[in-house]
């Protein structure tokens, strides 16, 4: 199914039946999404259900988003300890899970898989950098055998560090899911400057907003679209200038379901307005 450049979409986590999620998506007036695959999901049991629902609802899924058991985003220290492939004790199980989710995504006909690989060290001589590079190559190659791009979520490091890492991985199918809010939440630099630097590698973007951390060692706060520090009119103008062909995928990790729904509706409304102002 073809979608338009900069068409709106939504990221959600598959926690209900496929049809319920896709009807919810359409309730927001959307027909495109990224499919978040939670750690507990039994991929082999649900592949047929998702494949059938995507076809019958006529929905476009751009990416499968892989998350892992043990990830904790409560604060910066916990993120360092628990998120990514170099978090102590997690590498083997997360590599295996990524391969499983990639195979699941392939059954659904998806051509990309994304995840947080963890903090990329600035110091290229560090053992963690070498380990992460080897894992990224292994997973990028595994995705290639399934006809997929391997997509890194941005924001836990500076654009310069990520750019240099991409060049070291040196595979045509390693890409970036650019999340401007993560740059703010992790204090990793100016999102618009980062997007300019990473533009050649950007496969998809998240439309998420946030405010800077209040103190060192803390994470910033995610907020509804337009309520934070991301300059969305500027972000969309830059994407348009770059002839970005992908989706504007709304991401909102708000635990309260009623608030989340309201925030997504607000996000849809604001993105439509900001896009109209570009024309
Ligand atoms: Mg994101």
C-alpha cells in the first residue's frame, strides 16, 4: 500500500488483538503506523493474525519496533544499566529476540526493523564501542537476509557520534529513526542541526515532544506534541526541504490511556495545521 510523503502515522505497542489496534488507528483518522512488538509477544503465535488484519484493514506498517525485557527508562542511570545491547547480561537474549522479531516482521511483509541499541560511546577505542559495532553489523546483516533495513532510534548520543558509528558499521541497510524529542530528553544537542547532519540516513521520524532535564543525571520529560521544546514547524519545514519521503509517526508514551488518546488527537490536529502552514 502506498502512502504519501510526510503522511501522519502512529507508533503503538501490540498489546491487544491486531484488529482492535488497527481500528483504533483508523479512529484517529490514520492509516499508517509503526508496529511496536512488546517483549512478551509470542511472535510465531501472532504473525498470521497481524498479517491478515493489516491486509483486511488496508493499513501501511512502515517499521516493526523491537523492545526488550528488562528495559527501564525511569532515569538516566537506569537507562545506562538496562537499555541496549551492551547493558551487562543482555546481549545474547536481545540479539536472539531481534532475530525473532525480524522474522515476524518479514512474515508481515515489513521492510524495516527498529530498536534502541543503547548508548554509543564517543570513545571509539573503548571495548563497549567495539562490542556494539560488532552486534550492530550482525543485526544489520540478519535484517538484510529478511529484506529489511535495521533502524537505530536516535537521541541517546550526539548526531556526530551516531554519524561516525553509522559510517563504521558500513552497511547500506543501516538507517536511522530520527526522534527529535530524544535529543531534548537526553540533552544530546539541537534536533534540527542533528537532522541536517543525519539526513542521508533517515528512514523514518517520530513526532514526539519533550522538555530538557532539570538536573544532571535526570531525563527530560516527554509531553504532548507542541507543548515541549521541539520546534515542530521548523522540523517539518526542514523535512520538506530535504524531500523526506517517509511518515510523520506520532509517538506518545503516556501511561494514562485517556490522556494518551487525547494527546494523540491533539498531535494529529497540530501536525495537520503545521503541514498546512508549509504549503
Ligand atoms: Mg522514539
